[in-house]
C-alpha cells in the first residue's frame, strides 16, 4: 500500500493593521517564501475566518494556526497550544448568527466541528503580544524578535504531524492485514 502524503494547512490569522495582532500573517508570509514539505499549504487568512473555515473543510490531516494570544507572559513569548476537540462547543443553535467578520480561531474551530470538518490534529502556535489595540502594520520589537523562532516551531509541528500521519497509516495497514480469527 502506497503511503498517502499528509495534507497540512498552516494558517496565519489576525488583523495586520493592529500591530502585534498581525503576528500570524507575518510568520505565514515568511513561511510561504521558504521551502516546505510536499502536502503543506501555507496561507495568510488575516481576519478572513470564514475563508479559513471553508479551507479547513477541504480535508486536511492537520491544521496549524499562527496567531497572537494574550496568555499573561512576557511579550514575545511563544506558546504551542493543542485544542481538545471535546472541549470545543459545536452547538450552533437553529437561527444563531455567526458573523463572518468575527470568526476568531475559537469560532472557526467551533464552526468546523459543527459541520463535521475537524481536520485531525490542531495546533496553535501563538505569541504573547505587546500591543494589539494600536493601529500599525509593524510588529513590536519583542514580537518581531520571536518571528524566526516561531517559524522553527511551526516547522517542528509540521514534522510531528507528518510523522503522526505515517504512524497512523502504518497502524491502519496493520489492522487491515491481520488475518481474521477462525471461528
């Protein structure tokens, strides 16, 4: 059986007009210009959460979101967060409005889960911002200093997802090739 190439989406999110909130886009654009393994797509979605939700539903094995996230650490601190799909509320009430302009990563994951499009493993590579309310297209100094390390972290997560996909395929192949017990 031929191994299937893991399809991984790396998505930069955030408002590039609000200083450090544009962290995800800065990292995504740098990744787009680098060399990536086959099967890896990098896109800067900015504030286009609905576009991201539709892209995720195309059927990826993994999703890496890159975003600014206030976790309480020093500005520039990087975090690797792995949302638990069981903790994402997929309940969308009949008639409930979800604004396509307010689709932060949590809302995107909620929407994707509600329509049964969860992409396998989901990881968020986040950076503690220094400033997210001031208008500006440049990152603050501590966040800018974290971009290169964030790229390394994303590449590490891509390799982990690729290895997980290979292991999962091997496990599935083993399960299908085991002989049935005689009854």
